[in-house]
């Protein structure tokens, strides 16, 4: 990140031109340099971050001018769901065993509906 910021500042200084300044510079060469550095830094991040993450095998699901959108990490969610499924499976097995015992002993008959 510091290298990207330094490159952006160096690029902005290299782009400095003394011809009439655009209105967005508000009449100041420093403001123009700062805006150019910010644009270069943002462009660098917009292209560099997806390339680095792609090298690690993570591809973005969306690229836009706002940046890249990545798939959320689902590993914790999957683990929690597997734990809940295991608990529910245990509960179902317990209920099934209770039903088998009630049938074997001729357990309580169902009450008539009112």
C-alpha cells in the first residue's frame, strides 16, 4: 500500500503541467497534483487488488467503478449449520426412540379432538 501511494504521488508530480489549470483544481497546482495522485492511487487499487487476489485463487463476483465485490466467507456459516443439523438429527432420533417405546408398551392413546 505505501508503495502504491508513493507511485501515485510520483505519477501526479510527473503529470504536472503549468498550462492553464482546470476548474476542478481551484486555481492551485497542489490541488491538481493531489487529485491526480488520488485518481492514480484509486486506479491502481481497482486493478491491482483483483489481480493479487486472483493469484490466490479468489475471483471477484462483480467489478464496477466502486471496486470489486467478493463472495462472503461462508466457512463459519456452513460449520454452524452442520452443528445445528447434527443437534436436530439427535433430537429426531430421540423422538423416534420414544415413539418406538410407546408403541412397544402400548403407550397412551391419542386424545379425541374437541
